[in-house]
């Protein structure tokens, strides 16, 4: 229930923040890559069934590669919920306002009491594509569509969303 509420809030933020953006989204010319010339770091929130739900840390290398780490903990009464995950990204196209990337992600989810995980498929691995856009200031919003493999054998395409501030 709390996950659905937080996901709803993140979706509303994702819809409203781009409306305030002043930058024009321009896809780079074929063959011209605007790869960062230095390390760029970001902090924010990520929500999705493939990398987890919670605080996120992003690191864009001075190359077309980047990664993010995501983790969150919530305790309700005696029940403990947490997730921890990571995503590795490779830029396919990048401009000053938007970037498209391929992504591979994994996560572990826990929900239980007394050390027993009640989740049927707590481990997930995903592969897919994503887009990240400038929302204004140092804020960026990202969305992924990842084909996710659950540890019970289920494979389905699932979305993820995040918002990060880069410094």
C-alpha cells in the first residue's frame, strides 16, 4: 500500500516537473556524443520493481557509462520492508537536455518478520532502455522500461521512474 502511494506521488512529480522546464529537448547529431568530460554525481529517489524503491545515488563517468545504486528501508509494526539494487547504463544518444540509454539492473526485495522473507520472488534482474531529461536547475527525471526476470521464473516488461539532483 505504501509502495503504491509513493509510486503515485513520484508519477505526479514526473508529470508536473517537465512542465516547468525551460530547456528545449534536442537529440544530438548522429556520431556526435556529448559525453561528460568529468565525473558527475547525483542524489535522488528511484522507484521500480527492478532496481528497488528508495534513495538513489548516480555516478556518470567521463565516458558513455554510468551506474546507480538504490536502497530503501521501511518498518511497519513488526514487519520489515527493504530493497537494494543497482543499475548499469550505457548512453545510446545524449544531448545537453536528454539522454537515451540501454540499462541492465538487479535488485533484492525483503518483506517479513523475524528474518523470514515472505516474498515469492525477491530477486530480480532486468534489461531494457531508458530516457533521462532535464527538468530544470540541476534536477533530472528518468524513466526505464526493463524486461524483468523474477526469481520465480516470471518475465514481464516493467517501468521505473526516478528524480535526481546533479552536483
